[in-house]
C-alpha cells in the first residue's frame, strides 16, 4: 500500500490506496514521469475533493497543510 509523506519533514501522513495515488497523479502537474512529490494548497484540496478523492487521501493531505494552507507532499510505493 503506498505511503504519503509531508516532504518538508518526512512525517508519514498515512497509507493510501493505489487508486488514491492514481487520482493524485491525474490531478497534479508532474515535472517528469518519475515525479512523486507535489505542492498542495487549499485550492488543490478542493480540486481533489471535487474529483472524488477518498476520505483517507483527503485526511492525509489535511494533516500536511500548514496554517497558510500549503504543503509539499510525496508518496512512496510500499
């Protein structure tokens, strides 16, 4: 099961499904095909919500968002 991390401090945010990762990849801009880290903000969170992201993925991202509503997250395959 893939893991989602806060890229700023390597804190594990949670385990997510492959479907969550597929949705995240589809919704985010990648710099390369091997890109596994993303900048997220409140607008990104809302976009993922509208795209049907699971509660598990949304809860993990919510943990990473700082007071300014921004975070860098990354995922790793298990």
